[in-house]
C-alpha cells in the first residue's frame, strides 16, 4: 500500500503556525511581487478568491482578508519538520514537493490497523509542527493522491477493499487525476469516459491509443498496478540553474553583472547542496523585444568555487550581452555536472589554497548568520533585492517545488 500526505492550505497554515492570531480568519498568501494570491485559506476561498487572483481583485472579493507575503524559507523549515515526523512512522518516504510526501504504508506496529497508523501520523504532525494535513492510503500513488484530495481538510482515508475503491472512483471526474487536463479529458469524452471509474474500466488498449503511454500508465495505477515506485532519494541532477525576472527593465551592464553575481552565488549553494561541480557555466538573457541570447564558458577544471565560477560567469555574460538593449530575465546555468568526488584534477590546476579558504569562510559565515550576509560587493547595485527579506528566498530556491 502507498500513502500520500498533503498539507492543507500549506502556506496559510505555515503562517498560522507563527502568527496564531491568523486562525479562523480569511488569509491570503501573496507571491514575490505581491501581485497575486498564491495560496488562500478556506475562509478566503469561500469569498471567491482563487489561486492566481490578482491582489486588487482579491481585496474587493474579500476586504476583511489578511494578506501576507510568502516566505519560502519558513515553509521549507516546516516542510523538513513534516518529513521528519512522517519518517518516524513510515519508511521509505519520498519528498514529492514542499508539502506532499509519498510513503510505503505497509506493516505498521504489530496489531495496529493501517488506518489508525494513518490517523496517528496526521495527529502527530498537527502536534509536532502545528500543521493540518490529509492522508490517503491506497494500492498505488495515483489512487492515494486521488483519495487524499477527497478527504480534505484534516482527513484520512484508507482504501483497502475494491468496492470502496470503485465507489470513490465513480464520484471523481477524470480531470482530478494529476496528468489528465482538459485536453486529455476531451479526447476521452466521446468514448463515455468521464469518471475515474470509467477510465479504470476502459480497455487498456483504447487508453493507450487516446492518451499514449502516459495515459496508459495512469490506467495501470488506477487499476492497482504500481508503475512509479517510492523514491526516497532524488534522481541526480543533470543541470542546475538559478535565475528569473530582473524585476523590471535592465539596460545598465553594471546591474546586469550584479544579477549575474547574485544568481551565481545562489547556484553555488545548489552545487554544494547536491555535492556536484560543474565543467562549464552558461548565462542566458531574455530581452524585452522577445529575443534571447546565451553565452557559455568552459571552465579549466570542474568547480563549485566562487572565484572560478565568477570568472566563467563574466565570460559567459559577455558572450550573451547585447549593448543598448533592455533585458528582462536572466538565468545562470551549470550545464555539465559532476559528482564532487571522483573526477581528476589536471596537472595544471591553479594554486588555490587562499581562494579556497576565502570561499570556505564565506560559506561558513552565511550558514551561521543567514544567506547573503557575506556576498559579493558587485551585488550592491541591487539594494532593493537585498533589503526585502522575501527576496532572499525565491521559489526556485525551494528544492522539490516546481511552480510559483
Ligand atoms: Mg497541499
């Protein structure tokens, strides 16, 4: 059996952990630039505010709402705590996203029913982390995720018998399956496939014809045949990148360089976290007129060190740069990763003891006192970015989260 655990309105619940006075009030969490609601409490949802609603519409729909800016650093702290709590009850656990985990839901303590074990984790997380979560347990990941959604909020559902499974599937439209959107649903509709039960009971061959291999694999999962295993370890990265919007139009090369250094510093954190080095560094730029350019610089040796990557970034940016044009987005990319151990140093490696020591001091200071406490002076040209604590933690810095 597979379990799926999903925190209820995670960002809002996380804000309520540190601001208990937000409980029972309509709360909306805003994105980086404060422009739209990226998460809302049930109270705010009742007022008609949806994920993605712009703030100016949200305050009209819900004038009594409390709107707070997101703080992914805090959410990640709670996410780790949840992971730890689940791991005490079940193993292995897969960190699927910042607020969702899959786990193998087999053999709880002797004599304990599986459903009671699910309830125990749910209650443990509320107690230990202050977060309400919902759990679904079923024969496969796809089923578990579908069913946990039906039990929200603060629910737990364990589906062990087939009649119960069919009864739940019959109530869910196919679009509830993650991976089946409107377009795929439209292809199924002419065959009378509207509910998840219709999907599961359709001919496998027909599903494969209509929705290719992806759809067929979902069909297998809906029929209780696990396709995707629980992955406690993340698959190793091929490429790492950091970047995003330049928060406006940038023409000044000094400011472009400042962003480039900022993203390089963020990228280095990732290289350290994943214990990899890169053979090359790339910079890509999106320009306001729709054009985009990229530059790559091969490094003399695979590196994760600030001074070496900065040299690479300088060359790469120069190659991507177009004078007198306005840029809007930038990414710094490490396209050729190698495990930090197990590569050969060249005979001509530059003497690096001093710079190596400087890089290590920088990492140590920032680990102890907070990100970017010690950073390159080139980034002084971005005072607004560093004055705003929320900007220290862009969404893409949260490992395992794909959107926002
Ligand atoms: Mg959730």
